[in-house]
């Protein structure tokens, strides 16, 4: 979730008015800062979450692995005061997703007990968490639903079209292996699906970069599945 209020939603105006007070109070819960190198885990799936982590600037990715070794990538986030570990903070559960630094970043380490005391003292601040988590939940659920209900060629085509239409929170990867994991499949299946879209003349591939050939034709292909 973002520390800053998302600029859509029922309570946006109220949260914007309260934000500076909330931000100052939240940062009073900071213990220290810590640097992470590219590839290092900020949080690891299955660990006890004993701090919140706030990334003001920098790219991180999130993934979850199964016992059989398969991994699903949720995507890459270009952070703007993003908080990680907040779900586990409220649920008091083990870490669900691994959070990985994609470049060298500085992370603010936040005391869980201090945040819990703050929310008990100022319960109106919980609205920041509730609004952000509801937004993130719907965004993530859209991704899971599309991955589950549609074939891989549709998901790749829709993802390209959707990113062309509007700014999205979760970014794509430059490596085919990670992109395959983002679509919940193997590298072999991902490459075959991309080749199918290339053969249909909908996209073209140059190195690791995929470009839409003609937007109307891509949209027509997507509409066939609706």
C-alpha cells in the first residue's frame, strides 16, 4: 500500500486533508533505515514479520512460490512511499509474499508496536490503511481472475493493451523468465504464446521488448474472448 492516499475513492478528500498529520505520526514510528542491494529480499515468504518496511523511491517486485518450486510474480512496483508487511501486521500472520529489491534502495524500518499504539490512540488513521488495502485488493484480484479464467495468449494481449491505455501500478519485467512467472506459466509456454501473437501479426518482438503492431487489431483479438 502507499502511505499517500490514492486519488480515487470515497474518502480521498478527507484523507488528503489528514495526510500530513498522518505522515508525521507514522514516521515517528521509524526505527532506522537500511540499504538493500538489487536481488536482496526485503521480506521473505513464510518469515515472521517483525517490522513494516517503507520504500520511498525505488523498484521492488513481489513473488510467491509453491512447494513444487513454481513461482508466481505479481509484478514490479515503482515505489512512491510504499509500505510492505501491512497485511501481516493486521492479520498477525507469516509473510505471504516475498518482496525483492530490483535495484539498490534505502528502506525505512518501522516499529510494529509503535504503529499499533498509534492506531489505537488515533483510530481515524486506520482509514488510510483500509482505503489503500481495498484498492490494492481489487487490483490484485483482477490480475488473479484474468490469469485463472483466460488463456495465456489472451492475458499477454490484454496486458499489453491495458498498459497502453492507462498507467498501471504493477509493472512488467524485462526478462522472459520473470514475465512467464508473472503470467503464471513456464518459459516454454510463455514463448510459444508470444510467438502465436507474433504469427498473427498482432505484436512484434525485438530482443526482450514486445511492441504492439496495430492497436485496433489487438483489441479485436481481445474482444473475441469477451
